[in-house]
């Protein structure tokens, strides 16, 4: 599956978090996890927007979706 997030950006995130050396595999895994989490977040946000009678997802929908996901964890 093609990644949306670049390995370069994942490498930058890992290095800015303190990693001195980063393997390509680590960057790829971070991209996979972030994209999966984003997909779940957008799914929840879409449900909230539809419940409110809207087709457009708002920032508030994203915040609420994140809260719902955290509460379930």
C-alpha cells in the first residue's frame, strides 16, 4: 500500500523527538501507525458531522472524535 506520509517527514519527526539514528523501517512503521490513527479519527469525525446534519467536518468534530477515541482506550 502506498503511504501518504513521506519517510523523510517521519524521519524528521523521530529525530526531533530525540532519535539520533532512524531506520527506514522505523520511519515506515511510524507512517503506517499515524495514517491508521488518522483514518480512525476521520471516520469518527465524519460520524459526528453527519449526526449534526453537516457534510463538512469541522475542527470541533476532530477534537470531539479525538476525545471519544481517548475515552475508549
